[in-house]
C-alpha cells in the first residue's frame, strides 16, 4: 500500500539533496549509489543509464530504498522504502536536463554521451521514516 511523503519533508526534493539509492544485487547484497531525484507528488523519479548496475538490479528486483539527507541540517533526513512501478525511456533525456538545472544550474547535462540510453524510474513509496 503506497505511503505519502510527509509535507514537512517534501522540501528535500526541491533542494540539491542527493538521494542514496539502495538496490539489490543478484546475490541479495545491497548496492548503494548517490543519485539525483525529484518527486511528482506521488512517485520519486530517478534517472540513470540503461545497462548500469542499478538499472539491471531494478529491472530484476523492483524493491529499493532511498535516503535523502537535508544538506542544511545533516541530522534531518527521510528514508523511503519503495518499489519501482515504472521504467521508461520516454522523456528521460529531458528529465535528466531538468535535474541538471536543479543540481548544477545548467540547462543541459554536460556529460551526455551519444551511446547512453537514459531511463526514468518511478518509485512508489511504501514505507517512510523521518528524523529531524
């Protein structure tokens, strides 16, 4: 059953807060990657490149956990345990550029490579824990 992101913590999705994304390796071992993210009011969106380890992990097992720490108050954070409910390449380059503006202040991602296939992952929050 989806859980709401508390209003008092939604600001973490508008700040330049990195999210630490944990996915599961085939062995069950967690794999953690810092990622840029945003929130559409229902789902957390992250963006990556098709074929990377986190992409392969989420396609195989949609269970994920994200921790987002407030860059202004280090002991304030949100942990979201969730499930990837959609994976799409549609609009992924434009989404990465929007994230680039948020995190870098640039209109386009400066490290696009022609062979990269960008992917959006929409994550439904299932359990939320907060502190601070």
